[in-house]
C-alpha cells in the first residue's frame, strides 16, 4: 500500500529531465484507471497541469502516431522552458477542435494515457496502472459507449502487443493496481 502523498513526495525528490519540468507518465491499458489516478496524483502534487494523450489521437487508428503532435505542441515547448498548448480531438466531429488548452512550463506536469512512457529519458517518474481485463472492458464501454466495442477490442489487441514488446510495466518506477478505494495499491517497487 502507498499513498498519493507518498508518490508525490517521491516525484518531487526527482530532478527535472524535460527542461525544468518533472514529467510524470501515467501509462497502462484502456480502462485500467489511469485518468482517475493521474487526477488524484496531480492534486497531491499541488494541482499540476495534466495532459491526456487521448487529446492528441486523430481517431481510433492513431494509437501510435500521435506522438509528433504531442512533442511539437507540448513537450518541445516545455523542453525549452516555454508553455505548450494543444486542442483536443473531438471524437464526434472527427477533428481537432475547441479552444487551445494551455500547458504551463510548471515544475511538474503529469502526462496521462496510453503510450505516455514513450517520453523515456525525459521522464522524472513513471507509473503503470493495471486492472483485470473484464473490469477494464466494463469501464471502457461505460465511458465510451457500447457502440465503440469493435474499435475498443481492436485497440486492446494492439495495446496488449505493444505492452508485451515494449515491456512497459517493467520499466515503470511503480506498478499500481487500478482497483482501489481511497489510496492506490502498489504492486511493485
């Protein structure tokens, strides 16, 4: 067992690796609880900026190629000590839309979502969130709608292959169960 405050203290002891920013990745499979964990961790860190990789996806087939947008709009500016900004992908419209979302060059920024650990050496800390497959599927369908099931199952097959080849969980600083009530359950490290 660990606490969000305990994780926050561990992160704040790390040195910044993305310019002057401590970039924290919260990675894991769909429906594992990444967003909830990232929000609670961000609050424990003092309401730091939270960036979602889903905002950069250009639809269901952009699972691996969104990174250049994320790097250009957010990581590159932060690397140089400047604020970043981005627009969210509007899944209903099938396009990036809405207002620009600022990402200040803060001491800590949490990057949440599938593939967030790709930042590798620029990460100050990495969390991998996991949960049982049936629970993850129920959560994802409740969040995205049952009509997304074919795309979601295809997504899950690709993410499973990615995590196996990349050995993502073994590279994380901590592996956390996405099944918790008040505090995260530390599974390793």
